[in-house]
């Protein structure tokens, strides 16, 4: 394998070497056509701009199961009977994949890397053991943990929620799990810790005290933040919004809701949002819209880079292939000055019927090439500044005179009325949407 670290270990992706950049002229399906990690784009390498992360759950745990059928992805790292032995194989497979695909970051839920034990203590021990192994592999390969999280939605005890469960005993179990996951994040030097509240919501308002549940959610986020900071966690805590699925209604409905929650409760020093494309579209927004909301509020933390299906109303978690959508995302990221402690985590799964191990590579190569194209297109657009100048000009009437006085809160409603009464009908001004769209397309096509 050309990497001493794996000597003596079983190879899980035999016949696939490290994926290289071969450029758009290459016909090799196992090569990057556009992602050239060392290429400099406005002063920074592609690798540093994009900070790709691999989602442990989809890539090494998701087995193709859907509501109508079981496993279709039979993994060689899932063959041992003892769950800890299987977890160790999985870790080796994961690091082999990380090294071969050449993404610098990964993300996991506690239960992705270590099996749940019979007691809290046993679960903590399992996690500690696996985290120590992961640390060794991080040190040997240079991989970094983008963020960690706790899976508080799969176990049956969480069927009525975790932090928002009506039963205090379940809430306490969730607290224990989060404490251990934060400890893991600290030990592995993670840049972030994510709260995605899959079951923090309701199925029916008839049996739900929503006000009380939301209050518990806030109290638990504060307790987790306080513990993390005390224990030395320096990264961002992040809320990942999603409107529904698995619950009918999730409390962190969309980015606007999560941002308001953060600001309303004075959590902006510690909390950011982690935005997923398919969650934004499920909420009836675009990826672009949710990223903009976060960025406008200084709360853009990180991105779960995937895409949905326009015909399906659920979280299909597909690998990103839509360059137009990705470009609009990268425009926000560049205008935001990057994401500091965030990156692009592929929270995406290959399809149930993509059953070759090479498909995992094709999926990630496609996602990485898509965002490389998007980065360059966004850079052309942002650097030229045509659109930003046009937008600025659109609001020029607020830059001076009475418009500027209005922004400085110098007018009452009556005074504004008098201004209106003393002037004629304003001339209409075109919004020029089609022109803007052409400029964006031109940037995508290299102009
Ligand atoms: C599910 C979420 C989940 C989070 C991490 O829809 O996207 O994968 O990213 O718990
Ligand atoms: Ni996600
Ligand atoms: Ni999702």
C-alpha cells in the first residue's frame, strides 16, 4: 500500500491506489479531474479552502438498508462477531480509505466508531479504547477530526427524544453520552462538536409539552457547553438544523430558527450552525439561502455537503454533483472569508444499489471535483466583484442624503410621510435578475 502504517493489516480496498489529480483530459475514473489539492486559488490551496471531511456513518456503517429491504453493502470490515473487533477493522478500513482518497478530515458519531455497551461505563470504555486507536492513526496519517457528535436517535430509548424526552431518566442517559463524546472530541483535537437533534421534536402535539421540551433542550446545550469549555474544548459547538425526519417536526427547523435560538439565548460566543444542503431544501429553502442566513449573522460554522432529489421529499443524502448549487454555496463561503473551524463534510451515502467498493471512491471523487469546480467559479465571480458592485448600486439611495438618515434612525413615520408627500412618483428600477443569472453562469463556464 505504500504506507508503512498499514503494514501487516488487511487491505480493505484492494486494487485501488491513492487517488491522484490527472486533470480534465484524463479518462481514468479513479482520478480527480478538477480537484488539485495544491492548486492555489486566491492565495490558498484548494485543500485549505475546501477542507473535505468523510462521514464515518455513511461510508463505513451505512449498509444500504432502506424501509423496504435490508443490507446490500456487505463490508469486509463487518465480519467479526465481537463488536469491538469489528469496530477495529472498521477503523482500519476508514483510515485506509481516508489515505487513498486524500481528504484531510473526518467526522463521526460516538456509535459509529465504538459499539454501545450494556452500561454507561461499558459504553464509555468502548469509546475510549477506539478513540485511543483513532488518535494513533491520526498521528500516523495526519488526518484530523472535523467534528464529533453523539448518536442520540438510533437506540430505542430515544424514540421520544433525547434532550427533549419526557422521561428525565432518558435525558440523563443522553447527558452521559454527550459527556463521553465531548471527551472524545477533545482527545482527538476536533474543530467542532455537532448537535443534530434528530428526535428533538414531536410526532404529535397532542401528547407534547413543546414549551417544556424546548426549555430542556436549551438547558442541556448550556450544560454541554459549560462542561466542554471546562474540560478544555476549544472548537465550535454547532447546531445542525433540519425540519423533520425522523420526527414530524424538529425544533431546530431551519437555519433561521437555529440562528434565532442561538442569539436569543446569548450562545453566539460558543455556538455556530452546521448547514446541510438537503436539510435546507427539506425546509423549503435553498442551500444558498441557509448559508446566507448563517453568514449574515456571523454564525456559519461548517457544511454537510450533500444534495437532495428534486422529486423526493426526504433526506436522500446524495453526493453533491450539482456544480451550480455548489458554486452558490462557495460564493457564500468565500464572501464569509472561509469557515475558520469548519469544512465540507460529505454527509452523503452512495445509493443502495451502488455495491462495488470502488463506488465509494467514485462518489467522493465526484463530490470533490464538484466543489473544486465550484470553488474556482465562485472565486472568479467574487474576485471580479461585478455582482457585488451591482448589488451595492441597487441600494445606493440609502448611502447618502435622506436614505442614509433613515438608516441612522433619524426619521419618524410622520416625517417619512412628509418626504413622500413632497416628492413625485419614483422612477422604476430594473432588478435585472436575468443579467445576474447570466453573470453567474458565465463564471461557471470559465469567464
Ligand atoms: C441526519 C444528519 C446527521 C448529522 C449528524 O440527517 O444529517 O447525519 O449530520 O448527526
Ligand atoms: Ni448532517
Ligand atoms: Ni441529513
